[in-house]
């Protein structure tokens, strides 16, 4: 039986510019994470799988992957506030994400 661990974050970053978006489930790994304190976090606004022509979407919420792969939400269509992203999207990523508008 697996152990359930719940971590709540007080401040959640909102990367959406408007409430219109389409998303899909995704499994997130430590490959796209950033170290925050002692934790490995895939930050909201991270372009997955990479910030280049392979881009498939943008992570909607912070996801803690310290203890292994976790489920997350990937925005595949909508309006994203560029000022809220941890790294600005590359021109190749913008071209690959045809249904996402960065404002």
C-alpha cells in the first residue's frame, strides 16, 4: 500500500491570462524540475518537454517531484501571461505551441 503525502502551498502562481484554456494530464519528472530548498519542483509556467521545437504545453500548477514522478496539468490551448513564467518562451517554442497565445 502506498503512502499518501499532501503538501499545501499558500501562494499559487496563476499563469493564465484569461480563464479560457484546454489542458491534459501529464506525468512530470525531475528532468524539468527546479530545486527549491530541499524540494524538486516543476514550476507553473514550465514549458514541457523543453523550451524549443519539441514543446507540447505549459505546466499549469507547481508540482513537487522530489519523491518521484507525479501527475500534473499541461495547458495545450489558451492564453498565458508571459510575465508569470519562470523562463521566457523561446521563439521556437512559441511556434511549436500553435494553440497557445503568450501575452
